[in-house]
C-alpha cells in the first residue's frame, strides 16, 4: 500500500486502461456520484470503464447514470471509490479482494487495502476528493459529471447540514453551479431529501412507532427487523434514510438503527448528533465509518443480545 497525492491519482487515471470501478453495497449518493463521474471522465479520455456494485442502483439516482450501455471486458486496472473496506464490496469481494489498484476515499476508517490510496479523511465526500483530482487532470466537466459530483457532496453532507461540511465543499459546489447554471439543483435536492414514496412514509411511521429510548433518553434504538417489516408490510427498499430518524427527538445524542436483511443477520447504523465518535464505537464492534455516521454487523445472536452489546458499547462514550 502506498498513500498518494491528488496529483499522483490524476496521473494514475491518465495512464490507466480498461478500468473496473467498484462502489460499495447498499449504494448511496456519494459512491454512485463518485463511480459514474469517474466512468464519465475515463470515457472522455477514450478509455473503457465499467461501474460495478453488488446491489441495484436505487431508481431515484437514475439521472446520474450514462445513456450508453455498459461494456463487458476483463479489467486491466481496478479502482474503488468511497469504499473503506473490501468487505463492503459485498458479493463482489471474492472476485476483487486483493486486486484493487487505486482507492479514492474519505473515510477515516479506511483499511488501506489498495495498492495505492488517495485518502482525505477531512473531506466531506469522496466526490469532493474526486473533484480535485478531475481539476488536476484538466477535465472539462460535462453536465453528467457535474450532477454526479454535486449529488455526492449534497447527499453525504445532508444537504450541507452535517458537521463534515467544509468551506471547500461550498466552494466546489458553487463552482459547479456557476459552470452549469441550467441544472435544476433544487429538484436534485427535493428528490434526495424531501420527496418520499407512500411506502417509505409508511415505513417511517412503523419505525417511529416502536422506537426505544435508553441511557436517560440520550440514545434511541429503531428495529427494522425481518419480522417487524413482514408484519407491517414494509419493504427493505423503502427504508432508505431511516437511520436519521433516531436523532430527531430532542436531547438524543446517538441514534441506533438495526436492520435485518435476512433472519439472524443484523446491520447496525449509528448516528451521532454532537460529540460522540460513532466510528470508534463501530470499530470496536468490527465496523467503521465516519465520526458522525458509522456502521457494523452482528450475526449469530438474538435481538436482546444485539441491544445489550450496542448499549454496552455506546454508554461509555456519552
């Protein structure tokens, strides 16, 4: 592993050929914007590239995807964007573990698994890091690249509300908006942060109705377990964004959301309202992420055991 600079990453992309671009499972706006902006940049340079993800891209991000069909070809180089750990490749891990040539990321918990790593843990989004790389390459942005980068920075900052938002984040998005004034940024924000399907609203109502309060009401716990979802007619695809619900009650410092994508497999999301470093907590539980947003997984345990382990890990940090 070698940590490299923005300029060195730019030079790598200029000489790479036939790239497979990996983004993490359960894709969000930042990894989608990162992956497809990079594909667009490489195509501008006349290079073949393909974005791969273990899970389907949510429909609301469809406007970021290229009109051209994906090509099938064996990779000469493998690039991961916004992926801190090879485990996050999901079902792609067996094929690509140990084979990543370049990783561009902003997660403080990055395991430095790639041959070369451009890591900026203070950046608000991977798209923020890639913005700098593309400028160093002298790339003339297209409308698709601009929308990808804006969406990535907007979603990873909660529409610029989260504490990770930096002056550079505003400067870079302002430059994109100045260069492409015809893009409806208001509609992107509405789609990302306001509009929800009836099914998603129903899912939120169900989750809020059974929210638990712990540690003198400073910690909330939401269960999106297999049985609860089945009993209430909630589909997993409609639960995007529920991790933020736990921080809405006044006085809450840590919000815990436990999903159960399959029986006995618990995927935990942690969110911090103020000063608790949930990345450090999740690291002790085998996961990681950002200071204010992180996650981990638990298996082979009961719901009561999950609750007990989570609260035992969180309470000392309050």
